[in-house]
C-alpha cells in the first residue's frame, strides 16, 4: 500500500498573490489570505496542478519515492515497444537571413543542451540556406554536438515550401524526438507548416521547457486564456515534440570557440521549378523601428500615466538612460502609444539589463514579457501593486515627481547634464 504523499507547501516569501494556483486547484485546497496563498492540507491530493501554473515558483511538492517512480516505469515497459521510441535527440533550427544567424537560435541551443543532457541524447543544430556552411562552427560553439546542413541555392531566400520540404525530409530521415524553433515571423511560419506535414503537435510561444523525469516527455509551458493561466502542454502520442520560443525568453549560453562537432550534409532534392512562390523584390520598411528585444535599457509606461501626453515623461527618462520606450497593453489598448512599443504576452518579450516600469500595476500578461530582466525598477503609487513582487527596486510614490527627478539625476551622472547637485 502506498503511503499518502505530502501535501503542497506554500513558500510565502515567493508568493505574488496572483491567484492562478487557486483557479488550477480542483479540490478547493488553496485560497488567498492577505494576498498570500494558503493551503488546506486536508483537501490537498498532491496532484501538482497548482505548481504548473505558479509563475513565481512559490509552491513546493516533494517528489514521490524512487521506488514508486520505478513501479510506474515498469508498467510502461511491460508493453510492446512503441514506434515513438525510434525518435532520439534534440534539434534546434538555426534561423538565418542572408547568412546572419538570429540570436534566438543560440538561445535555444543553450536550452536544448539542458534538455539533451537530461535525456542523455545528442543536441543538433539544423542549418538551411545557401552559402551558410560557415555557420556550423558557430553552432558548435553554442553547445551543439552535430549540425544537419542543407546548403542549396533554392534556399537562398526564405520561402515556406522549400524550407518546410528540407526540414520535414530531415525529420523523417533522422527522427529527432524534440525540435525547437524561434517564435519569430519566420519560425512561426515554418514550424506550423512542418508540424502540419508531419502530423504532430506544436506548442507556440513557450516560456518554459522541461523534461518530465518519469515519462521523458517535453513539458511545454506557455501563457493561455489571454495570459490568465500558465498551461503546460505535452505531445504524448506523436513525434517529434515541437515548440517555438520567443527571442530573449531563454538565457544566452556562454560561447565556447574550442568546441567542435560533426557536420552531416543532406541534399535538398527540390528544384527551383518545383517551388510555387518566387522572390521578385524586397520592400524594406523605412519607418523608425522600435528595437525592444535588443535594448539594454527599457522604460515602460502604463495606465498610471493617466494620459497619452504624459508619455513625454517616459521618453525623457528613457533618453536620459540611453534606452527605449516600452508600454503595457493597457496603454496600447487606450491608444496612447503604438503596438510596436508593447511589452508582454501579446507584445514583445524582453530581457534588458535595466527595466523601469512606470505606472504599471503588473498584470500577468505584462510580467511574462519582462520578468527575466536583469534589474527591474517599479514606480507606482499603490504599494500593493503586483509589479513590486518581481521588482529589484520599488519606489512607492507620485510618478510625476519621481520620474522627472530620476531623469535629471541620470543626466547628471551619465551624461554630465544639469542634474540635482543635492543628490550628488
């Protein structure tokens, strides 16, 4: 007879009071008291559903004893071998344009290395393009063991049909169990086409990837239902398990130029005459783009600004700090600023060195897009605003006084401008 598992534990110091665990619990074992989750132990079944939705790692559940886990594995192994067992290895698609790799490919190699090591399999980078062989060494430097390379003039510019043909052919031939792509415009287009052709699942815009140690399945976590919950999705019946991840969500791995690996060259087996779409010309967007994903300093404004004209305060502080202007969804929906400034689940995911949130309460949709920033400074008059739960430094006060003072001081210290002599 199996002993009853210990109930979930609430780590009060980490709880941000979002309430997602309460919605996830099917047994009413959790409630909120003074903004902190509280557990009714007699109702907890230790199912672990609440842990999967908690964005702050504020819940802990002791894993079942090893003996119990072994019993579960043995039951699975008693059946006939599954055709899914033929799939081995973790692949990362290395996105490139005109021979220049997108940063998200290297970020995913860092995450892919962790997954491959947990599974005890190899990590491969997939490079598709023309005259892109030189990218292989860089792929090894970012932790890949081998590279699958299809170098063909038909792949010079990205088009869905030939790229999907190449990747589908590689998957069918070599059978990887996990394929990761960047959630860029290109990656989203390619991933959907490939998953459809292979008849497998695809989880888009993941914010977390882990391996279930009992089943070896990829646990793909992403915001769902408008960002109100974090869903963990499994592809249990099909292979490969495919996921896209936004740029800047995963940490950039350390580059190691001494690493080497194996290059496996494969033919495309597709003629230009067989491709339906043709590249006629490129029309480049000439407007000033907002490069939030690459910015090291971002100053974002929210509904607390009260009016679109007050974004001038945000621009002043961003200019003083050498950064760019971001915004919450509420400010964008109100028409105060354009969508290309939006940070969050329906905007851009960022990981700057400094993120300043001004007049932003901290809805979960916004937090999932910026909470991995190195340093977060929150300015809000409400001391109970959820943004303070993830902030490195919090300033409770009137933003119309705090922001101009910070901008003046920043100019004085960083640019030699006219700042506050008193503060110096």
